[in-house]
């Protein structure tokens, strides 16, 4: 390949990158701290079942369906006047395409069925101070 073609491909790639980042929407932080099973929030706190359907309003959340099982990885510590959200991922052979996707959901739409950690064995950690963008 010659150099002008490389340069044209680079400019084209940068154009797509700029277009993608300009369409991003800065999202507000949901809480300043969260409760987890470990300091990395890599182990599930509990298993829960969805009591009703929930459609994610933006990219921070996950869709859940009634009776779907959910692994709960963290519980946000609510701020004054805000809702209580937990993070987790769905588990279901019926919704295998959603398994492994981590996101938030309202805690009042699920019922914990199994706790893997006692409340006294959990860790309170601050949430990340990075900006969150939805594309």
C-alpha cells in the first residue's frame, strides 16, 4: 500500500471516532457508594427473582422480565430523594443473549431468594468518579 491510502484510511477512521464520541450523552452518577461482597464487586451478593418486567431507560440499566433470575453484585447506597438501585446480571436459559450483561435495576422490582454473603460480611466502597457516557 502507498502512503496516501494509509493517510486517507486514518482520516476516515478518525471521522468515525469523532462522530461516535459527539453522539455520547453524559449520564448522572446514581450514588456515591455501594455495598459489595468484595472490594472489586466480582462476587455475587445474592440471587433474586424479578417480580415484574423492567425496561432499561438508558445504557446503565438492564432489561429484566418477570420471574427471571438475577445475580446481584452490588447495592447502591441511596442518596436523599433518589431511588434504590442494585446492579446485577440476568440468568436464564430463555434469555441466554442477555446473560453476562451487567447493569442496574430498581431493587423494589426483585425479591432476594438466596444470600451468598451475610450483611456483616459485605464491603462498602465508593463508586467510581469517572464520567459515564451512553452512546
